[in-house]
């Protein structure tokens, strides 16, 4: 391999046997930096394995045709399965306040799933134009008690997005996740206006989105920052060990990590153990208890098999 012609790249899109890869170069933002690539040898293995968001090494770079070959996959910081994306720095859980209706348990599941990736998690509520103004502060306070300070937005107007856009520019690779029809793509189109991705109205009949976004793609916001729009999907809770669940709830995590609260037993699950010192008076405690129950059941089932 001729090292002079080797460059580092970021996979921004994947389709059939091809990838779009942006060449990463210090300082210069090449206009012609998006290359159509195939991966070297062992194609079927790598094909499945290389994800959008992966960093790769490119060779055989043809600047005229804008093609190259992926030689190697570089180490990942993290990845998620559904949707399959690598090297996420920040997760934005997006939900509408209405149409589709806000489901607290579904939203909580999305947040918990996101927290299990160990990256920064934020909450955005869209369609604020569909509810009366006095409900905004009610919702803000509710989710603040969950440990999040939601941005409550209407994407019908443009004027509330300045801060969010500024914030997104400071993140390397943010991902928008949430159910179908909540406005993920609408938001992305507002943040990066020139990409013009398709959106569609929520079905009045089924009161749900109709999965307009089907592909996973990284969109560039600034030289160093990307955003991933994802198709809306119903969450499938991954198995989480009982002892790991408390740290996915900021309501517990803050007590343990910030305030140093300790229970008598190190393996306390904060249900009804003697010497449990955590404050359980928070709204989502019932969700916590359900998760512990489900996780224990799954644990027993797998042991029985
Ligand atoms: N009233 C109102 N409608 C909105 C708002 N944001 C988005 N919408 C509408 O909601 C519908 C769905 O928006 P999309 O952006 O396609 O939703 P999505 O989350 O990308 O959906 P999928 O791609 O299916 O996952 C569109 O008709 C948007 O115009 C908002 O703040 N207020
Ligand atoms: Mg979409
Ligand atoms: Zn405890």
C-alpha cells in the first residue's frame, strides 16, 4: 500500500455494496471530499460490519471519479444496533407533545435505552404549537424531575432553533431518535436547510407516523460535527442486568454519583432492602421497579434454559 495515497475517512452512508465516505483532512474542508467506496477483500464480512459513523482507512483514491477503496476499519468508540450506527457522541431523544401523543412510558424507555450507551442524552419535545402555553412549563418541570431539561419547540416557526444549532455544532456526532412522525427529519431540515429530506404528515387514521425516513445517513453540520437522522421505530428494550438499571435513571444516578449516597449493601437494588438510603419518591420509580422485575425474570428464564 502506498502510504502517501492513504487517507482517513468517515462512513456517512451505506447502500448495497457501496459506502459514501467523507475524507477527513486536517484543516481543509475539501468540497470534493465525498467518495464512493467499496471495501477491500472479505467484502461480505466487512460489508455487514462497517457501519455508518465508522472511521476507515481509504486507498486507491481517485480524485477525478471520486472513488476509493476501504482498506481497514478503525476502532469504534461505541455502536448501537437499532439503528446501526457507530461512534455516537450525543443522543437526542425526540418526541412530539401531541400527534402522535406523548406516552410517558415509551419516552422513558427511549431515555433508558439511550442512557445505557453511556453518552450524553438530551430530550427535545416538538409540536409545542399543538398544546396550550401553560402546559409547556408543566412538561418542562415534569421532565426536569426526570433529570432532563427538555427543549420544547415548535418546528412550524424558525426562531427557537438558534441555541440548539449552536449546541449541535459543538458535538461530534449527534443522533436523533424517537418514534415515527414526531418531527426528527423536520428538525434536521431546519438545522441543515440545504439537505431537504422528505417528511410526511402523521396519519390521521392510525395517529402515527408512516416511517418516512428509511435510511441511516450522517449529515454534516460543520467541519467537525455531524447529525444522524434515523427512521422512527418502536423500541425493543435490551436486556440490562438488574444491578445496572439504577444508573440509567438520573433520579438515582445523581444521588449516587453527585451526592455520594450509599446503601447498606453494595448490591442493593433499591426495592425494599434494609438499609437502602436512596430517595425513591420520584415519578419514574414505578418504571424502575418494573424494569428490575423484568430483568430478574429474564435472568431466571435464561438460567432455567
Ligand atoms: N404542528 C407541528 N407539526 C410538526 C412539527 N414538527 C414536525 N411536524 C410535522 O410532523 C410530520 C412528521 O414529521 P417528520 O419530520 O416526517 O417526522 P419523523 O420523526 O422524521 O418521522 P419518520 O421519518 O417516519 O421517523 C410532518 O408533517 C411535519 O410537518 C411541529 O413542531 N409542529
Ligand atoms: Mg424522518
Ligand atoms: Zn438501595
